[in-house]
C-alpha cells in the first residue's frame, strides 16, 4: 500500500506523492489516490502540534501553543473517508469546536491507499463476489444509495434518479463476505434499509482478495483506524 501525509490550514489539495506540506487558504481538504485504491486514514489532527507548520505571516502568539488538538477529529475523518477513492472535508466540519482559541490551527493527515476492486450492483440485482482459489474476500466499504444520475439509470423515470445525495454506509456486506472465498447478497431495501424513498438506488462496493493464509491486508486496514492523534 502507499501512504501520504498532508498538511494545511483546514485545507489540502490532491496529492499522490509520499508527503506534502501546503498552506492553501480556503479550499476543502481533499484526500485522493489512484483509481484502483481506497483511502484508509491512519492519523489526523486538527489543531497545532508544531510551532513552524503553517506559521508564515502569523504572530508568535498564534503559533506558540503546540499541544492543541480537536478531540475526535480522526474519527470524523475516518467516517467520511475510509473505504472511499476520494473524499472532501469542508472547514465547517472542523470548526464545530475550537480546541485552542487564539491559536492558528491546521490539519495534519496521514493516510494510506489500499489496492481495491470496485463493483456496482443496481437495486434488486445480486452482488456476487468471488476470489481465486486460496484467496478470501475483504470488503473495505459498501454504500447503498445514489451519488449520480447516470449509474443504474437505464429505463428509469427522471424522478427516480434525481436525488444524488442519498447514501447509506452498510456493514452487512463485510459481515457476510469477509473471510469467505465467495458470497452473494441482494441489493434491496429490505436487506439494507431505504435511505431515500422513491429513488432507484445501487450498491457500490470496494473490496480485495488476499491469501487466506495471511491476515496482512486485514491488519493494515484495522491499524489505519486504531490510533487517535492527541
């Protein structure tokens, strides 16, 4: 897997290098990687842990405090980004509370890109996942809903594909499939619940196959969610 570190004041841009430090202004934080991979946030801080980072043009009093971090920020970022190919985090999210009033703060994020396969199944159809002999499934993420007007839209009335803010992260796919060589599950409201009544939905899954003799991939993914930066 590949890792990257991003820094900025509530904002960072797309990055494919091993590390970057940017002070960008007001754009949202964006985590992004190769199309065949998904994000796993390993560490995240909103606050200040260093007097030099994002200090240009600031008064000394604004960068003096270096033990400042917003509690729970890493969990917020993981909830929004883990298992996705790309995600954004607006400044409104991090500014729900001020961990150190008067201190100029920044976001410091370390994340990894885990190789993944991608599959989309339209509502009422069946998801069929299968690995080669000697390998087992590991599901990074599964989302049931709608994010655009074109996916699974054939022969559907316009009203059924208009709502693109429909999303329900479902754990049932991972619970049913992880550790197995194959699994089948139907993409229905009765199976997952209905996040947007009247909208024709689809199930989007990111997963991988790994050797059943090793939990290497599984451990890497779990470790990306273990530690909270204080």
